[in-house]
């Protein structure tokens, strides 16, 4: 296998795991009434942006997205 294929394989395996871990963490913090740290909020939004696209996140957040 080429190096690029290995990187793609690792990325394909790691990204879903990281997404699930961060999502569970945010849900548990919300469920137990704890404040979600600001850095965790932005990290979770970045992860969701990778999955669903920047346009959808801007739409959900009510932001324009244009400079």
C-alpha cells in the first residue's frame, strides 16, 4: 500500500470514533446539566462541519457565512 492509502485508511477509521466520542461527551454534559466548555463547543462544531458541510452549519446557526 502507498503512504496516501494508509493515511486515508487511518482517517476513515479515526474520524467516526472521534465524532462519536465528542458527541457522547456533549450529550452527557447537556443531560447532566453541566456547562459545556467553549472550546468543546467549537471543536464539536468543527467536527460536525467536516461531516455535514459548512453551509449546513451556517444555516442551522442562522449565520450568513459571507464576508
